[in-house]
C-alpha cells in the first residue's frame, strides 16, 4: 500500500522540529511512540491509508520503527528531509502533537503497550512486526486509546453568513452521506 509521505524521516523530523519550536526535549523513545500513534490514527482517520512507509516492531519498551531508531540513536541524523509536508498531513500531525505531545514518555509507553496490536506482536516474539491492519483495528476500537474523533478534530470554517461548516478532505472511492 502506498504511503501519503515519502519516508518516515519526514514525519520524525516534523515531530523533532515541533518539539524544538516549543522548547521541549523529545526523547528518542517518545519519538518512537508518536510515530506509532501517528501511523495508527492516520490509518483509522483516512480509511486504511498509510501515513508513512514504516515497519513497526514490538520491542520490550514498546513499538519502534528500527530504521528511525538507529538513525536517531546518536542525535539528529544528517538526512535530507522535506521541510514542507502536504497540508492534510501537517494538519493531522498537529492534532497528534496537540493531543499527545505534552504527555510523558512513560505515559505514552503505557498507552501503546496496552494496545492489542502491540500485545499480539510481542506475544509472537521480540521484534515481531506490528501490522498496519492490527494497528488499524486496535486504534479503531479505541480500547486503550482515545477515539479518533478525540484526536483528529474536523476542520471548522464559516460560510459568508457566519454559519459554521465542517470541512473534510475528499477521499476518492467514498460516497458522502446525504441527509434527507
């Protein structure tokens, strides 16, 4: 399945830069958890679409993306990353950051380790892959995590008369729900 962003580094740098702009230290493990959360919620919010081409595995500390983990192990890597992501992606990531960015690393670790997707993968063995389908199912059910509507708020704009309207990106292949 194609991803909406070219690589996971673009998303990792977005989180790192956002934390830096808010004078917050982003621990490597917290970055891993935010990447996992972002991938899972994106899949739920956008009908199974993949945010980034990334593979998450079940580590004893929680889900990690091994390539990002190694690259960031000694600080910010010298990698060419996109400075500007698609507007829809940036808006989505901003919602993830607003909802989870202020949480401690330990709190996020507890939350993601309690997901069914992580537990099932960890039960299969150390560093077992956590599939996108399992992430989607686990976060869609919102058993140990907030529901997607609590994380990704619809964009509200106003008409010329001042009436509020919800704006949502068009997703090909889906039919709008018409009210009678």
